[in-house]
C-alpha cells in the first residue's frame, strides 16, 4: 500500500510569532487549535496535505513515552530544547492496522497505536470534533526524527477549500528533504514507510516518489550542492529533516512575495528558497506545480 505525504510538523517555540512569519510568506493559516496533551497548532492546509506549526503550551499535560509507546508531545518538547524546525514527517493512512503490519514486515520499529480527538473551528466559526489514528515507526539510527501515519476519522470536517487559498499560490507539499550520514539506510526506511521504491538520483541523493510528493534522502555534501551554506545547520546529527519544497502556481511570484516581506531569497536550479534561519530551522523552497 503506497502512502503519500499527509503533513509535516514544524516545531516552534512561539506559535504566534511563527504564524506571523508564515503569513508574511503568503500562507493562510487555520485558527489556533489545542491538543489534549499540551501542544497547540495552526495549519497551512493545502490540496491533500498540510504544514503543522506546533508549539508546547501546557507542559504539565505532556505524557511521557513508554517502552513500546511513542509520545508525540514529549518528542516535540525535547526537540525544542535544542532547536526549532521540522521535527516529524507524517504520511497518509487508510488503514492503521495495515500500516502496522507493513512496517513490521519491513523491519521497522513500530510503536503502540495512538488515537486522539480535538476541537477544530470551521471557516464559518462552527466548532466540530475531529479525530485521528496514528501509527508511529522509528529508526534508532535517526533518533532526532519522527515518523508516523495518520488516518482522519472524518476528513470531510477537516479539509476545507476556504483554508486552501494562499497568496503565494501554494498547492501542495512537493518534496521533503532528509539529510543523513547513511543515505542508503534513510532511503530504505522511507521506502518501507511510503510503500514505494527508492531510487538513486545522483551520488549521495536517493528519492522515494509517493502519491503525494517526493521523499528525498541526501548526504550532507548533496544537501550542500543543492542548497549552498545549509549543511552546517544539521552537522553533528546522524539524520535530520532539512526542509521541504512547496508546489506553487508561480515560483517567481512566490519569491516576490517573500522579498516584499523583507526576506533574503536564494536562487536555485529548481526554484527560489529560504535559508533555515528564515524558515524557522527549515529550508523552504517554492517549485512549479507541474514538477
């Protein structure tokens, strides 16, 4: 079973400040929502996947991990002790039991199933309850990254066209960048997670194409070749999420929006991009929708 990108978790220390930045980038955000385990979020909802800006707001409500149970809030709390940035990659799920079996058969470490619900505010102001079933998988060789699949109980209450209109023309997450010392191991993990094959793009760069976006594992040298000056932000870590690319209607227009916000925009062969200092610890690139 192939699984596309559902969303990316971007851990931030100040949710309001992060929201202002992302609005200046031309993204529309959903209202603030509260998790029952101490974290809050605001979402950049696109067509089929989204970005989740996440902060720790009520530390006393965080539950700790167990030998077999993964803790979403504790992982992000600990992540934020050292840095902001992309902390988690989430793929879509149609069947969490199938996900568990596939990951176990693929040799991944699989954690206890986890479900939760929260209140969401619709564009007209109505409040509804949305729920999620999560399947976590991890790799001890990549301890500073987290992965899970997410099945929404009532997707019709979650996805709303009114939230998917963005001033920068954003349509979907096109690519996730994972920098790793061992790209072969990282690509194998991503392949099992997505249920799709990994292929070598060039030396030090392997990719898994999913129904919604590409997952790319790069060596530090390959990351540096694509995004000059960025590998230093992730040095000393066996693996880290370096950033992501968003498919937009017009990358040049998106870059103009970013420049008008006073941001330093870099030029790239596949599209303009922002350095991690600007993107709250993550590279953010704009690429053409047709990519």
